[in-house]
């Protein structure tokens, strides 16, 4: 069984965490640990000749868990014949064979690959009439109660703290029922349904009461996007505004997190408030910058009293007085600022983020989607080109699923009108247009586009990316469309990263032999493409490490529309003037299909250029508040050492 890491002897973590939490290096290791506990429970129940009653969840969090359970079945003989499962929820209305139904989700990820009996798989029915739902929900709960309750309930957590679809405002004694979905929940799910208008407004969910009556509860959460709600759930007050906080009153619950999801917990974010620590350079920087921002003081204005009153007296004793610590951190932050992201030729580079030599570098910028380059680092991109470096751009995917159907029809129609106007006869173009129109006019919600439509949408994004790169000043030979195969499913759910994806990435790196690689480290991307693309780059770089040219290659990570590096993490900050901010905006505008109500808007109603400007402006403002020069905007980078 997974154990809470609360130290009962000292009470350190218990002072802050009201739920046992276990933090793993990544979601893979966390999922394997949970799978082992489930497997052990199944085996114990088998030895007792009893059924094992599992409460199962859907969404992104348990995918790795189900993959590991399938592996345990196929490779280690774990049998599910004594398992009876009850899923938490289902959208309503929802046909079981729909692309987005949880019936289909569970079959494709687990049930079809193990020996669980079909009659033992229970998932709320999304096809009922509304009049039938109340009685059905009562029967669903009665079936669980007749079996003695749920032995182990698996949960994920929503951005607003919902468990199952028990949204904010749900009561602790709430029963299984039909619920209206919160706007935040619908926005989070909208990418799966290709837009908010197609996303269900209601769902059937197991009630909080039944979840709380489970013998054992494990909640899994991965990624920075969950870090704030995890802190509220674990350390905040019990409140129906955050239903996951109810779990503080369960006597056998564990939150299983990766490093990113745990990053806002007090013992992770500010460990000096929990216990005596060894003050590393990294922790000192984090603590001092955090203190300055908390007190809204420039770094050089912090006093001994500020340190002592905020739990940092140990740091003063080790490295004080405050003045000496302040100067050290101020200088380090100052040295991250550079207008020469490729290195400044013939200059002392001992305190600069990048090397002075070679003066002209070969630079390879990887862009997961066709617009991530200009959104995330458009100012740096242009500066590298203007400063004489040999800049290449690798567009890793086509980005075709982010183009609306109307845009695809408009583009296809233009081609036909163009051909007609100039007397160009193309039976193929006409055929493709008619086929695309026929499909799109009869397209069902969440139906996967046919190849012709996907290709049209891909051409739109390719043309926009080409226009933006040309705006920056790149020649055609430096613009590379990689079209990694993992992406080309036509659906939100992608194929796993494959050998071909890695080989394509390696081939481009090997061709260019770069001194600098820029890659998207933005893991809050809501549809996961950034993570797969980054994994491909990391794998490729490690495989190429023995190559002689890789000894001179540095890898810089940028972040995109969804988040920014914390100031204590930033290792290179490239400032921009007001004119450069405007130039970056014009580069983003080249991506017309991603303006004015894009397919994947996310929870943020601002357009991508607005998000980028606000984020870059906020970074510059943070530097200014900390006592450094005031710029219009800044793009931030962290170096990855391989």
C-alpha cells in the first residue's frame, strides 16, 4: 500500500498538508506505483475468494495507470476475473460508441485488453431519458452497496477541484445524480469535442458520499496545471468550493503526484518553512526572489528582519548578512538579461548566458505547432536572424486539427475559384473539394476528419508558418516541415512517440549540426503535443550526444501561450522594446487561422498574441519590481543540460 510521507514524529509536513501525499519523479513512476497497489489488492481478494470492487476514473491522469495494468496482465499474468468495476461518471447525453464516451475510453484503454468479465464493468448510462436517470442512479449506488462498497477508488482532479463530476458547490452528502458541468470543466474538455459549442453541458456522476465511503482512495494528478488546485485541496480549508478538499476527512486517502503537480505544496515550494534544509544556490535564489516578490520589495531593499520574519533566519546564519545575499542574487539575476541570445561577439562571456564564440552560430528552433515559434520566442527568433546567425526552424507537426471546418471549406473553395478564373482545369482539385464539402456538411460532432480535409487544414497551417518565417527573414532552405507521424491521427488523442518520430528529429539535427537548439518546454499545453515533441528532442539529443558537433550544442527551453518560467528558474531573459513587441505581434498575425475564436482557445479568452504580450510584459515587470531595468517585455529561457 502507498504510504503518506507525513512525519508523525516531527509533524513538519502535517502542519501544512492535511492529506497524505506521495511525490514521484514523473507520472510514469507514479502510475506504476498505483498499479502495483491495485494488483496487490486484486491478488489478496483472489486469495480470499472475494470480488475486488474498483472505482475507476477517466481523463488524462489514469491513462498511464491503465497501460501498466494491461502490461501486468499480459506480461505477469495478473487476472481481472474477480474484479467488478464502477466508473465515476459519463457525459450526458452520450452514445457508448461515441469518440468521447467513457465507455469507449475504458474499453480502448483497459477492458478490451484484460480478462475482466464484461458484465462486471459498470459505467453510467448516457443514453437514458431524463425521466429514467434518478431511478438509474439509485440502482447504481445500490449495486455498489450490495457488494460491500468500493474497495479502492481511483480519482483525478479538475482544475476547479472537482472529483468525478462533483463540481464546486457539491455537498459532502451528495448522491449519484445528473449534474450541470461548470464552465471551467467544459472549457477544459472542449478540445476533445473540437470546440465549446460541441461540449456536453451535463453528466452523470457518482456522488461525493459514495466516494467518501470507499475503503481506500487514491487521487492522481500530473503536471503544473494541477499544482494550484492540489495545494488548495491538500493545505486549504475543507470547502464545497473545492470538492477534493472533502478528502481531508477520509481516513485512508493518498494523493499521488509528479514533481510538477506537487510544486506549490509548502514543503516543496518553500521547504525552509517546514524543516531545516541545506541551502543550495538554487534554493537561495528561489527563497530570496520569492521573498522580494512576496514583500513587493526590490532585492537590494530586503533586510535582516525581512529574512527572520519570513522563516529564513537559517539562511542569514549560514550566508548573511542580508546585504551580502541580496547583492549576490541581484547580480545573478542581472546576468540573465541579454540582448544577444546567440552570444555577443568579441565580448567577455564569463557572466553572460551564452558563449561569444562562434560569433555566427547555427541555430535550430523547434516549434511543436506551426505558430509556437513566433508566439513563444518571436522576438528572440527575429533577433537571432538579425544578428547574423544561421537560423533554421523545424515545424514538428502540421497542426491541422486546430483549423476550423469553415476555414478549410473557404480555402478549398478558393482553390477551385482560382482554377476557374485562370482557366486551370483540375479534376483532382474539384474532386477533393466536393469530397471535403460533402464530408464537412454531414460531419458529426467529434468525428475524425477524412484525410483530404486533414491535408487541406495542414496546408493552411503550413502556408501561415511559411509566411511568419519569411517575415522573420528566413530563406526557404531554412524552413523545415517535419510532419512527425505521431500527430497525424486526425484526433486529439495521438499515437505514442515512435522510432520514426525520433529518427526525423535526429536527421534534422544531424543535418544542421546546431550550436543552439531551442525547444518548447511548455508542458501545460492542454493537448499534450508539446510534451511528445519535447520527448522526441530529448531522446534525439541524447542519442546524438557522441557526435563531435554536439559538444558545442546548447539546448534552450522556451515556454508558450499557456505559462512562463518562474523568475528563479530563468537563465536567459531577452528584452524587447515597444517596437519589437509590435513586430512580434505582426509575426503572430501571419497565423490567420488561429485568430478570432480558435478551435483550442482553452480557458483563456485572450487571443494568442494578447497572451504572449501580457506574459512577456509580466516577466519584464517582475524584473523591474525586483529592482532591475524596466523593459517593455522579456522572453525567458532555461537551459537543459544533457
